[in-house]
C-alpha cells in the first residue's frame, strides 16, 4: 500500500467518535420532536427554514461569482417559475453560467 494511503489509527478513532456524536444528535432530535407538540407558530417558522438555508448558502456564492452567478440564479428562478421542474432549472442555471463564461 502506498505511504499516502495509510491512515493513522487515531484518525479512525476521531472519525468514529465524530460519527457517533453526529448520529446521536440527529437521532436525539428525531426522538425529541416525536415527544414535543409544536405550536402553529413554530410549525410555520420551521416550514420556512429550508428556503432560508438555501438562500443563505446560494446568495453569497452567487455574489462572489459575480454577474454570471447572479445571472445563473436568475435563470434558475425563471425556469422554476415557468415550468416548476427542478432539473430544468438546474440545467438552465448551469447553462447560463457556462455561456457567460464562454463569452468572456
């Protein structure tokens, strides 16, 4: 086996412990949410969470990419509004960014 492929045993220990901790938090969250009654207000807030997370991840990346990133996000939004097809929207966004970069 090549030298770069060997992994120190402590590394495996850290990976296993971190995996166990991550799993326990996720499983604990599912267990806890099964025993807690949510108010309508909290449920409404949680329903907006995925959109807020996507926005928090996509907008800074698009702004950092510049005009082609913003144009790609706009193309995704237009395609989703027009057809409601996620795959089409992704292809449209990637296509716009690719075309813009080819023109430069």
